[in-house]
C-alpha cells in the first residue's frame, strides 16, 4: 500500500452519516424502524447530477474506499489502487459514494448499534439482512442524495453481487454495472467455508449466543479463525507459494506448535489484526448475506430470466487464479446477460494473486478498468 | 459403504499389538523408550515370506483397513473397497499388514497413552513425530515380523508420503511402491489449512495446553472445526455441487444460524461424529507430520537426489479433481523418479470426487489398481 500521498489520492476524507426514519422492510419479514448509513464521498456531483458512482464493498470492508481519515493514517482506503485522481474511477471526473452496508460495524446500523427499543446493542436480535435489503436501503439513500440515476455501480466480490442485485431490482437507476471477481451465487464449497467460519465464531465460549457485548468480551478466538480461513480463500495456491513457499521463520523445523512456517505467521498476524477492528456478529451476517445471494431464485432459478429487464451495460472482470469466485463463475453472469442480448464486456485478467487480485495494482487490470471508465464517461460527455 | 458381507470381505478381524522395548530415536532429538504398535493383518504369509504388503494409513485413519471387528460393526475398515478377496490388494494372494502410526490414538503409543515415567497420559509431552520416525518404527516392526522385504508398500494421501519415505530410507526393504493421491511435500496452502485446524484445537478453552485428559474434557469444538475444514479439502467443488448443490434442509431460507443448507448439515455431522472417535493431540501431531514431510530437504532440496538410490518400482496414481494433492503434485514425484531413470508408472484417474477419490469404488481406478497388482504378483509367481 502506498504511504500518505495526497498528490495521488483523494487526500483527507471524513465519513458522513445519513439518518433514515422511514422503516425499511427486510426480506426476512421484519423491518428496521430507524437506521443510519455511514458513507464517504469523493469528487463533486456535477450540475446535471449524472456523474455519481456507487461503490459496493466486500464482506469485511466498509465505506472508507479511498484517501485517509487523518494525516496520521498508516493505510489509505481499501480501493486506493482504483479510486482517486487519474485512477480508473477518477475523482476529478466522478462523484464517488460508498456506504457501509446495513448490519455492518463501521458506522451503519448493525448488531453492535444500540437498539432504540431496548437501549442495548442489537446483538443476535439484529435481523439477518440480504443483498437485496442492502440494495433497498441504498435505493432510499440514492433518493435522499438527489441522484436520479447512478452513472455506474461498481463492486468486487460480495460488492459485485450487490451490483448485480441493483441492476435487477432497480434497472432504471444505474447506467453501468461493473461486476468484478464475483459469482451469480455461492457454490456448496463457498457455503461450506462460510459455515466453518460461523461455527468457529459461534462455538467460541466468549460468543454468549451473540450477546457478548453485555459480557465485555468478544469471540476473538473464533473471529480470528474465521479470518485466517478467509485469507486462505482470498489467496491462490500460487500466490501463497510465491509469497511464503515453505520458508521457515527460524530457518528450520522447530518441532513445536509455535509459528514455524512463514505462512503460519502471516495467518496468525492477519487473524489477530482483524479481531480488533471487526465485530463478530457482523461477520456472521455478512457470510449469511453471501450464502443467501441468489437472484435467479426469484426467477424460476433462471439467471437469464432474472436479467430480462436489466438496462445497465455490464463490464464483468475475473482473475485467472481466483478460486473463490473463478472465471467460470463470472462467465455464468455473462451468459445470463447474453441470453437476453444485453450488452456486456467480459475481461479475464491473467493474475496469480487469487481472489484478492481485484484490490491490487495489476497493470492489465488497471489499464482496462481505466480505459473502460474513460470510454463510457466520454460517451456521455462527462 | 457396503454392509457386512463376509463373502466379499476379509471378514471378522482382530487388531494385535506388538511391544517394542528397544528405544526409538526420533527426528526431534528425543527418543521413545518403550512403545507399542497396534496393527491388523489379513491373508497368510507364504512359505517364502515374500508376499507381504504394508499399508500406510492417512491422517485420521488407522490400522483397521478392511473387514469388521465384530459382526455388529456398522462399517468395514477404511479401505474395504480395495482390500479383500478378489480386490486390488487380494487377501487370497497377499499377507496384508497395517499398523497405526506412532502418535496415533487407535492403539499405538500416542499422546493419550500413559507415559510409564509419570503414569499419566503423555498429552502435549508426546514428541512431535515425523513420517521418517514412522518409517523407522515400521522398519523395526518389519524385523520383528520376520519379513525380509515387503513385496509392496501402499498408501494414499499421507500414507503415500510414508511410502515415498520408505523407498528412500530403506531401498532394499520394498520391491514395489504404490503412491496414491500424494505429494512430495505440502504447499503453503496445505500448511495454511493445517495451521487453521491446529489453531482451532489449541484455542479451544478445553484444550488446556494439551493436558485436557486431566480435566476430563477434550477440545471438541476445536476438533470439530478442524474436521469440518478437513472435509472441505477432501471433496472437490464439483463433488460438493453434485452432493449438495444449494439444496436447503427445509426447502427454503430460514433467516437464522441453524442448519439451512444441506452442506452445513453434512459438515456439522462429520465434525460431530469425529470428535467422539479421535484424539485432538493426535490430530495436531498428524498435521505436523504432514507439514514437515519433505524428503528432498535431506538431499539439497532435490527430489531427484532423494530418489537416487531408490530400488522399488513405482505406481503413482492421482485423481483429476483432487485439489488437496493435485495431479501436478503427483507428477513432481514421477519427475523425481524419471530424473533417475527409475521405473515408474503414472496414472491419472478421471474422477470428480476430489481427494477422497482414493477411497472410492471408481471403476477405472479399481481396474487399473487390480491389473497392476496382478501383473506384478504374476511376475513373481505369487
């Protein structure tokens, strides 16, 4: 990650919060009476209000997509590689918005927020939210922002799924859909990994059935395991080989259970760092949203039918070594669109970084992403 | 799995135990003063004592390879598919032996055994054993059995690695080596999965630093997670799709954290069943043995050099959908042998069952395995 470099960044940014007092009906049958969304925005909305881009974030990330929240920040937002002046999503050209999803733990209403009815954190009583619910809440958000139509909605991984859902549920509200490293639904293997992560969290004695806030603890061991496991699926076997190989911390086998191989050290570090910045109940909700995502289910299990009324133009990007959501899964999305003669550009990037590639400064990826964005912006005279 | 069917099985078998009073020097620098190996055998040793086959077992299995320990047994041994009368390893023709590895929990000396020096279970004081240690212990076992040379040593997965180690360490003691669904060493990703499994066990509050026996508990939650995770790596994505797809237990989304998808139910069942029959300290040891296995490390990191003095003839079998130890990994073994002009037959079986394929009745596999065994037996007039 680059250091603080305001020349090449949106610079210092502050999150904002928008409050919603109209109840939001949720897929589970319940509704949220009162909620807020925390978001960041970069660049300026133009006079015609037609240069707005919505970014949808992935499982464990948030609204802080680019720039720094203070000059002391060690790290910029999670998509600094792709968002900023002169970058693929150019903040000199677009008004860029990203909101933390409902159920999140970075400002938007979620399980760690106080339930106004009980004056205690929602905890396990927070409803299980779906990608559709997120899109529904963002549609209200769009109205309040006074944006008639998003120029584009863009997301990677779970965020890419959210883009798909937007294009189906509110076809008139976005002109372009950019779906990166995503899939039209999880496979049994994807669900299996999520289930192990959930069991790790829920079987941690500090979980207290989700009411751990009241006990002043959190299921750190479980969340750490969930994160370690996640990291294995974010990297390719190849990337791990290049990054760690079988290198050993002390150069030799230690015949013990302390860290021996570098890859163990990496995973423990990643796991430990995560538990201090993420809420376990949110992690559970996000994995459920992933598992449940299946837009075709509402359309006789036909993705082609689901895409029938889509109006957005699509760019679908996949990465060769991504085994979490492989290129074959992206092609299912492409096929669903082509079955309806919908305009779609598909790009498969040669990259050995695995699923995480979508966050990385890979030349071909950045160039294609930039060219595509410039082309569609030029077409509209933005 | 077939039901009790003595017509097609070695039938009722009983494990035996062999005691060793000579100390066994271990790779870690320590030694076991006193130990025993539990084993089973099927078929009869012929007059020339040259029809003996040693089976090496995988991570979580044991010496009970074939047949039933009582007529009430619900399930036969773990390789019933391949071992028995008229099967690839024909008990009418061969004397077949399999011992539970040292460090195990099914009879051989391991962490749950009583340490004669303290009169308490070894627990975490049991030395970390390696594949080389297992081979060393089995070499003493061979001598006590009075077998000059194994006709063949055969194993799948971790067992296949043990076969490789035998062929390198005691080249004169085996005529044939059959290495199935194995690899010459673990990849960083393989180690990463093992590390998550270990952390799951060791972070369970019931682990008590490995001394859980004294507390009359066991780290069941952690061991269950480890097993669930293991199962994901044993099955292919394809096999999971065919087995479970996105089928739901109650036919619909339940908006809760109870079992929803069939694959969740399967994993929880497998995890729960395992904790009652396996010792967590043994699981830790077995994963370490896997991580440490790297015969080339003793030979300038050259597998070709490691194989230089090998005398066994090899059959190497891999399965197309095995992503734990993929065909590419088996080919590394083959290449190491070919670099030395050693005789090796390599077969890649088209199968979508993933790593577990080596345990399954796949027609091509069984036929090739049988033909190979019959051919080499005929050559020797067995």
